C-alpha cells in the first residue's frame, strides 16, 4: 500500500475512533502511543472491558485501530448483532455457535464469546502470522476450550492457494486469483509477500469438525474479496439460510472475479439483506437489488457489511 493510501486510511480510522470512542484526546494519545511502540516492539497489548488482545505494531489497520479504540469495528459489530436479533426475534448469538471465516486475530470471535454470549465458536484464518496471534488471543481470553481455531483458507476447492500478505494491513490478506484483469494490482498487490496456504470447502470442514449447524447463530465472512468462493463451498449454510454477515468490497470481489458470483449466490439463497453501513435507518432490501450496491461502493477502499436473513 502506498504511503498516501496508508495516511488516508489512518485518517479515516482515527476519525471513526473520535466519533465512536471516548473522545479525541484519549484516541489521539493512543495513536501516539502506538506509533511510538512501533519503534520499540513488534507486539503491543490491549485491554478493554475484560477483553485482551496482542496486536502487531506493524499493522497500521486492524492492529492500530484495535489499540486506539480497544477493539476493531466494535460499533459495526454491535449494530449487526442488534439488527440480527431484532429480525430473528431472538438473541443472535446467546447460547449459539459463532462461525468466523477470515477470523484475523480474533476481533470478531472474542467479542462474540465475551460480549454477546456465544456458547462456542470456530475461527478460520489462513495467514501464518495472523493465525499465531489469533491463538495467543484465545489463550489470553481463556477461550481455547470453547473456540476451535483452524488454519485454512475457506474456499470452493480443496488444495493449496497463494495468499497475498499486506505487511501494513493485517486485515488485508487475500487469496490470489488468476485472470483479475483491469482490476488487478491497484493497491500494488503484486509486490506483496505471499504464503502458500491450505484451502478447503466449508461443507467439508463442517463435516470433519462435526459441527452441529442447527446450533449456529451467525456466520461471519470477511475474506477480502474471496467471498464468492467461500459461499460456493458452503451449501450447508445457504440451504439452511443461516443468518449470515458478509463483507461486500466491490474492488476485492472484482479482482477475484467474484462480484457477479456473490450477487447470484446470495440472490438464490436469501430473500433479503440489510446494508449495515448505509446511512439512516437500516432497512431490509431484496437480494435481487444487490448489484446496485456496486455503484454505491465503487472506490478502491469503499466497502460495507451485509446481513443476510431468511
């Protein structure tokens, strides 16, 4: 990622923190602390409301925001959990299983357990360094007996894939797709380090792990544009119409050749969705209108989260 892009990203993260956290001074102080820690240590500890994280100080996105705000996208997650509960007329996660596909360092799995009452969880994360921090954070939060962490890239095929690794944004680790065309490399992805990772279909993983899908409260997918392949290998989720949160990032989806695939799969499986980041009152919309979102989120950095409902 270019320096100018990192600065813009940092500014947006700081602005969100100022709006949603406990004031400009506290957030600015934490931002200063994080920048100072980058010169001193590869890892920093975060403690907020009984949740603890280790974050990488080289991660100017998830790590930095988690340090500044004592959590990552906590406001959006709270909104999604509330919306799901209202629509389902039951607590979305209380006493249910949480499935986290693209779990990163645990910033969704751990709150699902500690704040929203999930009984257990399965967290899938392919990147080696990210997976190591995920395991550490499960230990720090005494969740190793209730959360199964699996190092795999959930996809539509079993095999091996190349994972592109942004060094400055640990939330941007993505399966490299062939034939990305005009949408390739707008963020300089071809120069990023890579790792070879195992891929597997969710349906096969669920069978191997003996998951009781009838107990699943919410499936959470954030795979940086690989969502089409994830969904294509998750027929057990789609057939049951399990409550589902999917990141919708048109640039990443186009780059992987998965934008139309996501639209088609979701329109066939679910009747409606809610755009969690749309301004104003959240309203459900028919999934047949999903392609209209691509024009709304047409910038390289523009994205949202969709809640899919039966």
